[in-house]
C-alpha cells in the first residue's frame, strides 16, 4: 500500500491503513458513499470510524484492501507484519459467520456494543481474506 492512508478503489471498495508507518498518520472527513470516514494508522494500530462511529480497529496496525460493508456483513483483505486482532463494529446482538482464507471459523455473536473480534495470521507480503456474513 502506498503512503496514501485511505482511498477508493476502482471497484468502489475502500482501502485504508498502513502498517509500515513508524509515526501516526490520520485522515479526517474522507467522503465515501455519503458517509464521512476518519482513519488513524501506524505500525501498532489502525482504526476506522464512519460518521463518528467505530467501524474497524486492529492491533497491531494493518493495511486493509477492498473493504466492503453491506447490510449482510463485511469483506476485506488485510496485510500485517505479524498476527493481528481485528475488532469490527457490526449490528448489535447478531450472529455472524466468520470466514478467514476460505475457512469457516464458526458462528460468532455480537453483544450490545455490536463488536466482533477476529484474529488473523498473515505472512509478510500476503493478504488474508476475511468475510463476515450474517448467519
């Protein structure tokens, strides 16, 4: 991913974050499909907010490509230098099937806050595909 920390891809998906940055970088008021996004990123953390609401956070930092959010869930590809914990802001008290690299990790349910945790184990230079769909 380039030094650019948020962009719209040709397929209209969103790419954001840069896990290679040594210092924090942020972009605010980025317009995407009628929403305003804010991204903060560097090597130890990447965070995305939509209209002031939590949407994505990873520890350590990640580079996210082709992020697509729908009523049914989210899909994206993620790169990191080491294993990463990703927290997503989804619908409250809803069951989701989590699929990582084509393999189902099972059904997970969000609670009142709507947060869902996913762990990924990327290898250097290889993106991990994550799909999360309402069960």
